[in-house]
């Protein structure tokens, strides 16, 4: 099997890039898993209030100004500073305070009259999220207070009611399978789709480019090796190499998530990744046949890998994609891989998962494999019959 042996001799030259992809993938996966499972990520702390250093200058010396200062003091850290412009600017510059609220004279009377002739003033870090966050809290408090004042309640009673309303907290429970839940095993196999495409194109396609050079093809044609034998050996070598890569990543996932891998949900995930490995193998196969030189392979690898990753939900959740993007993504095999992966983990119980969605995705991916290989073999035969045009 000369083509088979030559195949793996050329693949050896791609081992450094394969190891680099693998190390980066495993490192990022472990960091992401540790961060999200420890609860230190915005994905798991989206409902956590943040305290900021705030300074309130009450020039109105009114009851409403005092109430507003007390309200902000309960949810933030109150930093008392003298009403001196340069001092306030220095403290803001050194971030000893991040928000300075100035309550001007006549503010309370304006609120009671409903005219708001005198507005609140503030000094904050330009374009800061904390400044916008505190602006929203002040606006919510004043809106709540205004509702009670319009109901005819006196100022003191309105302040008491507004304080009680703003301190009310809703009980929030993150349900299994919701956007805030995290499963490291799922994310590992979600990102594996991109790595498989990148590695297989980077390693397999250069082999096919070399073997399809005019001088190599001429030597093979002069030998007793038929086109069918050549293609059979290429396909077998490609499948074997892809299988080795897939088994390496399965082994890594077994080390990181041994309990998940041996579950029924894990077996469905393994089947999904195995089928997509064959998809990536067939994509690398046809890319190698179509490419004229190895210089363009990195561009093609990044375009296909990153393109499908962003369009099909590997890097960007499908929930935030538009309907037009999703409609286009259905023509890409990675969409069905991600759809199965998401379906497997959106329900708490494996029995609740709709099996029709899984098998539909499996069959569509198999259809992509057959179609891509068929096109690749047709191109190979065309080049055999029309060598001048192929060159």
C-alpha cells in the first residue's frame, strides 16, 4: 500500500501544528470549566448586585435629598467628601469614588410640584458601566417615589413606601438546562467541532495536495496502481488518521469528565462527535483535492472552521442569532452537530429528550458525508480523464 504509507509520512510533518491545536484547546477548555464552575464568571453571576464607591453632595439640605442619600448608601459604599470641586475631581481621578451625585437647591420643591425644574447633577467616569448602572438606580427610585406622590401621599409616607418597594427582592432560581447552567462536558464537545475541522484540514489536506501534483500523478499512472486503488488507500488513510485524532480527544474528555462520558447522554454525545469527525474528514478530503498549493490551506481552514463556528452556534449561542442566519446555517453540517449537542443537555432527564431530533441530525450529517465524498471522487475521476484541464 504505497499511497497509504506515503500518506502518513507526509502527515508527520504536521504533528507540531496538531499538538499546538490540541494544547490550546485543552488549556482553554480547562480554564473555561474552572472559571464557570467556580461561579466567578458573568455567565453564572448575572443576577449579583455590585457595590460601587459613591459620593452624594446634598446642597438642597432637604428631606428628599437625605432619603436619596440613604437609599444609595444601602446599596453602595458611601464616600463622604467636602463640596470642593478640585477635591472631588481628584478623588474621581484616583477612583476613590466612581460616582458623584450633586443634589442642587430647590430639587425637593421641584419634585413635589411635579415640574422637575431643577435636575440632579452628577460627575462620573466617562462611558463607564458603573455610572450608567447608578443612573438607572436613581431614576428607578425617583419614578417609584413619583408614583406614591401622584397617589396623594405625603412626602414622608412616599419616601417610606419607595424605600420598601426598592428593597424588595425577587427569589430567582436557575433551572437546569437554562442559559446560566453550565456543563463542562457539553462545552468540550461543542468546541471540539472547530478543532476537528482545523486539525484535519491542516494535516490531511496538504497530503492530498502533494499526491495530486502533476509529477506525482504521472508516476502513479505509470505504475500498476489503479485510480480506484489510489482513492481507496487515500480514503482509508484519511479515516484512520481522523479516527486517531478523535480517539485522542475522547481520551482527554474521559480524563476530564469520566462520569459524563460513561452515561447514556455521554454515549449519544460520542456518537454525534464521531459522525461529525467523519464530516470534518470528508471536508478535509475535498479541500485537499480542490487546492492547488499548500499556501492556501491555512486560509481555507480558518475560513471554514471559524465560519461554521460563528454561523452554526459553536462560538455564538443559536438563541441570539437571527432567523435568516439560522436558515442559512441549516445548509452547513456543523449546525446539526450543535443542534444535537444542545438538545442532549437542555433537559434534565435523558428520557425527556426528543429522540427524533437526535436521529434527524445524525442522518443529515451522514448525508453530508456521502455527498462530499461523492463530489470529491467525481472531481478525482474528472482530473484523471482530463489532465490538461485539471492542470
